[in-house]
């Protein structure tokens, strides 16, 4: 088992969208000429969904040819580039040390991972019955896997795949 910080799932916090907007606004000012959109993704972007209290955001750029410039600018804010972390077409950044914990990903508007994030988020936002199921699953898995984030994520994958399949068939 890979040990990491304990996985803590909390009830939805209505301040999460506010926190996201604050992060988005500071990054948008820095990257305004290079960004298509900055999206709030992950469970904290879904009203009513329990989540790890960590904001996930996708910084979407027109093309990955712009990435070196984006990376250089994010570095000035204290972000540390971590690479793709096993997911193609998405570059991850570690949170600056003095900043509240959040996940920042940079991807192009053609990125499959970006498409998946939006499809999953938007489907759950319009299907509240699935939010409860997902929240209960995450709470159970967080208890079961405690500090093994990889196992926790793998255990959620079947539910995520099911939602993505349903969302794709609805479009």
C-alpha cells in the first residue's frame, strides 16, 4: 500500500465556488492572453457532492505549443510543474507552499482528460440522484483505503466510467 496524507471526504461546502473564483481570477490575470477558459472541475464543482476539500481546476489553453510560456508564468506564482502524472494531454502543477491546497492542471481544448472532466461534472450537476450515490461511495472508499490515494482512485473508476458512458449517451 502506498501511504500518503489521509483521504478525508467532507460534505459539500458552498464556499468552494468562491474559493475557485479567487484562484481563477489570479491565474486569469497572469495568463489572460494564453487561456481559453479556466474551469472548476472535480467533486468540489458539483453542488451537494461530498469531496476531498481540494479545488480542482483545468486551465485550458488553445494548444500545448503555448505550454512552455504558461509553465514559465505559473512558476512566478510559485507553482511547481509535476509533469503529466500518468495522464496524457494534461500537465499537473503542485500548489505553491503558501497557498491553500488545490490541484491545477493545464491542458489544451482538445484534451481528452479535459473533455472527461467537463462531461462528468456537467452530468452530475444535472443528475442529483447520482450525486448521493457518488458521495456515499467516496466516503466508504475513503474509510476503506484511508491513506492509499491510488487505490481510492482505482476503486472509484467503475462508477466514473459508468457516469461518463451515461453522459456520452445523453449527448
